[in-house]
């Protein structure tokens, strides 16, 4: 009922804080108001100022309305309603939120494609890194595994032990990777701001779960070449190397 609410981006753009007084000019009527900042709202289009209708009526008399937000009844035909509203005398333009959302989706379609390409490359790189790490683990311990194999431990048992070890390491690393990725993404997006408009990280609650499942599936698939490498251990060569 008193003061104005500002979009959160205006906090830095105008260098104002709670309790500061600002001048608000209404260009349609030339009315100038001096109001106190009573709060900030998470407004996607930050250069926005909200004021109470009663407060504005007390200062301006007749409200300088230049736009009306209309909510359609369920089942109403948006196109027919838009045509009827556009024919009302005094109406300059009618903009449907549905068409606006469609326009924004079309504008971001190329961005979505680029993000999808980056996601594919990131997935391939993650799978290759898992494969390289697990292959290096086998290569460094090939003599040890060959000795165990020569001592009577079957290739199947060796494969299961190595696969369980590698999969356990991947499962332990996933939570740290998810937390680090979320913090890095939030930090990166927070650096993008223009004219008071700030980007921030928003994701579905299931996104970390999907990423974790994808990493674990990639880790499981990376075991296949490792198992094949264990089954193809050359015992004769390892015994000769140990003897020499």
C-alpha cells in the first residue's frame, strides 16, 4: 500500500537499496512521483516498477491505464477472442501470451540446438574419459592380474572384481561431480547480465538424477572393453617377464 517494488535487476542498475527514495515519471501524463523503495521482486524483465493502485489513484486521480491483462475462460477460442477485442474502439493492439510464448520458443530454437550439440559432445567426452581411466587401471595392474590368473583365479572372477571396483569409483565420484557442476553452472550464468536482466540457473528436480544415471550407464558400458582385455591376458608373456 505504500512505496514501490522494483525488479531485482534495478538494484544494481540504479544503485538503490531498501528505504531509498526514487523519482518515477509517467510519460503519458507527465506525472512525477517520489516514492520509497519497499522491496525487490524477482521480475524477469527487471526495469519494472510496481505501485499500489490506491496509491497511484490518490496521486494521479484518473488512472493512466494504457494496457489491460485479460484472462480467458477455459475452452475459449483465443483467436476469436483476440479478433473481438481488436475491434473494440480505442484498442490499438492485442497480444496473446500464447503467440508470445511461441515466438520466444522459435527464437530460442537455435540456442536449443547448440545446447543439444554441446550435450552430445559432453556425453562422448565423459564416456571416453571413463574408458581411458578404466583402461589405465587395467594396464598398470596387468602383471598383478596375470599373476592372480596364473595362480588359479578365473578370468570371470577377475573381470567381476575389476568391474565392481571401477563402478564403485564412478558411483562415489558422481555426487561430487554433480555438486561441482551445479555450482559452476550457477556461477557462470550469474556473470551474464544486461540492463538489469540477470540469468540464473533453473533446472528440473530430476535433472541431476538423469545425469547421474547417464554417467553410471556409461561407466557400465565402459566395462565391456575392460572385461575383454582381462580375458585376453597373455599368461606366458607375463610369466616370462616375472621370471626375468
